[in-house]
C-alpha cells in the first residue's frame, strides 16, 4: 500500500497543523508538534488503526486524566525511568561525577510537599500500626566524600498496606512523611514502620491498560528520598527493601544497583529500644 504520510497533501497538512506556516508562537513547540503528528500518522497507517480504535484510545487518555492516574501510567511505561537515564547521561557528558554518589531514581506521583521538619532525627509513624519497626540512619556526603551538614532529607513511604498518607483517607496528614535536617556531621536518623510494596488501584485506568498487555502494577517495598542542600543539585532517589518478591520486577523500573541497602533484623524489643526514637509522634 502506498503511504498517505508521504503525500504532499499530508506533508502540508502536518506543517499547517503544527503552526509552522504562520508567524508567532513557540518555535520549539511547533517542531515537537510536527514530529508528534508525523509519528502518530505513521503509527496509524502502519498498524491500520481503525476509527473506533482511535476514538477508544482518545477516550482512554481522557479517562486517565479524569482518574488522576497520568503519573502512574508514565511510571508504568518506563518513561520516568528513561528520564533518569537521560539525566545521568546529560550530567556525565557535562563532566559531572554521576558514578560516585547514590544513584537517582524516579520520584513517582505520590510526593506531598511540606512534611514536618526536624533536626537530626524524626519519628515517621503516627499511628499504632502493627508494623515491623524500621530504623534507618545515614550520612549525607557530597561526591567527594565530604559530609554535608544542614542538608534536608525529605523522606516518604507507604504503610503496611502499601498506601500513602494524603491519598489514603485512613491515615492522618503527613503520616510516614518527614523532613530531617542533617546534623553537624551530615547525619540523619529516623524511626518508622517497614512499608509494604505498592500496587496500582486494581480497578483504575492504569491497571486496565497493564492487564491488557499482560502486565502487573506492583512495586517492591521502597522508601523515597529527596536530598537537598544549598549549592548542591537535589537528589531524588529511593531504597528498596531486600528480599521483596518484586525487587527486580518493579512495574515502574525504579530498582537500581546501589539502592538495596542491607536490612539488619533485631529479634528483641530491648535491641529496638536501644536504638532510640521510642517516643511516638504526638
Ligand atoms: C509509587 O509508590 C511509586 O513510588 C511510583 C514510582 C509509582 C507508583 C506508586
Ligand atoms: Fe512510592
């Protein structure tokens, strides 16, 4: 079959529809629109997409928007992970040291700004939830190994059901979300409960698509971090909890080497108490 895309009429249509034949407007947006239309028309022609398939897809995108799940779809398609790999490459080509530090990985769609801020340490869990006690401590260093005092570690994670406060009405505001300012040696410490893995809403628009292509919408148990300090670029990353069945089968492809720290299990209450941070949030 001959290609409509290659005809003069369609080539002119794409130029006109992209705003390239008129003055004014954003030049970069025009070129991107031209590419978008060219690639979309090529796809429709090559796959013989029918009008009913086309309108089904358009309606699906509208429903994704209405459901508030666009961030989930982007993560599930691996596009958010792709942006990380691209940023690594951009920084490496600019001569920055991207290998010495903690790797970046995706933010995801569930961050909420403005978590309570404290110095040095924090307790994240506000409910008497029957979770395994989690204590994490560390030191923020720059890529040269120098401790960074006064850095902000903004941490957020799911509860034992895989749900995040703000998106889950059964949790109080900012449960399992805190900002911790590192001490004079760049150290931070927090106590919380061990999160469970996340699953996309089973009846949602993301899962509808994932099921249609034979995939699942599960993430391994993980904890998110933004680490920022004046004069440094912000790090967006996560850690995974080792041993999780989805650790190398994350629907959002966020697991990276260097982001699976060892988990040390303590068997007695006394061992946990000795770690401190025993006062619950009030
Ligand atoms: C999450 O908790 C998450 O971290 C990502 C990336 C996508 C969906 C849910
Ligand atoms: Fe998450």
